[in-house]
C-alpha cells in the first residue's frame, strides 16, 4: 500500500434524538383485577353501611309504627292513644247504667263491666237495699241483675247480670302509678244520660272521704236525692246532705272531671283506657246553696287498687 492509497471509510450514523426513559407497557389484565378488587371493597363497605342503616330504620320504624291491637294491653287503638275520643270509643261499651228500686223509691247510678259474662262493679250506695236491679248497656240492651257481694266500708258492690255473655270488659289499671296532673276521662250516666263522657285531670291523691254505710239504709235512701248526689263528708264538712250516724272513710282520688248525680259507680279512666278509679262522690252546690245541681270540679273516685284488693271478697259475698 502506497501513501496515496485511500483508507476504507467508516459507515456514517447520523445522531439520534434522545429517547425517553423506558416505560413498561401497561398491563390491562392487572389493572382490571385491581379495579374489581377496589369495587368489591367499596361494595362490601356499602353493604355494611347499608345494612346498618336498614337495621336502624327498621328499629325506628318498629318503635314508632302503630300496632293493629291495643296499647299496653288496653283497648285503645295506637292511633287514638292519649285522646279523649279514643278513650271514650274504647271504654264506653264497658260502662252501664244501673236502675235500683227499693221501698224508698228508685235511684240511678253507673257501673263498670269487669268480665265478659256480666260481673259489674259499682258503688254500694247505688244498690244497697234494692229489691230489683235493671242494667242498661251502652247499646241499649237491658238485663236484670243481682247483688253478689258488698263492701260498705269501701262503698263498693259487685252485681251480676242474668244470662249475659260476650260483653266487653274494661281493663283495670294501677292507681298506684297515678300522679297529680294526669289527664283522666270519666264515663257514667249522670241524670240518666247514659254514656256521658267528661274529662279533666287528677287534682289530688289520698283524700279522706267519708260516706254512709249500710246501717239505717232506708233512712239514708230517703236522704239520697238523685238531683243532689250522694251525701259525703270531706275536710270536716258535709256535702249533699247528712251522712247519718254510721259512716266509713276511705282514701280517694280527687278529680276536676265533671261528675254529676248518676255518675256514682262509673269509671275514672287514664289516657291508655285503663280504669284507675270508681267514681263515688261529687259536690253538688244545690244541697247547700239552692243553686242548680251540677259539678263544680270537686269529685272523688275510689282507687282501682282498693277494688282489686277486695274483688275476691266481693265475689264470695263480701264482708268488712
């Protein structure tokens, strides 16, 4: 090779632009699995929250939804609980009018059905000395009745209808739970107006009320004026006439629910439709002032716990 011999030329490679860093190709199948996993986790969380919410809603609904039966074992519908109209509708069929005839004349009072076959509780002074007793139900049907037992010291009596069945019995409540200020409803037959409903509150508890007993009943019946109400004593004073020499005192519930002559033996009822007292005495101003007879918001009822404690005794004939 001479000096003029040409050297072989190297191949020419033009400069290349810089390449971005290598990035692996996306993995569609892996991304899909990850999305499914995330979706499943969200679904599980949503199901948990939704299930808890559903349970909570179900509990709240169960707590607030009305039942098709009664409230607290009473006959007042849930939708009418706490209303005078609801109590009246539920309990009125269990309240009766009592007409008692004796040698002294005829008197009218009220009573409360406590069994389906016609056991009725009333005041002793409504039926004492009666030779015949007629009872009229709220639907107008009448029955003859006989006295089963009396408790003159408590002014209570139990009578029984002849041939009755399928009657609507009242629910006996708990007078030990009654508080001053509780709303109450009274149902009875004042002046012979069957099924009269009034309302008010409990004005006081444990009032000492004195009434006449059985002894000298003929004389007392002459004193009993249906226009004035049954004589009783309270706070050392006499109301509606002389109670006589033979008396008894019991603890009573005081109410301002309007009571009038003929309400004796009827029901004092709480807002659940439960009987809490048997109405027994009311002040009628005509006895002392000469004004028209009527309620002035001073009425008394025998606590139902007194009745319940003496019910077996009344069923066996009664004694004090």
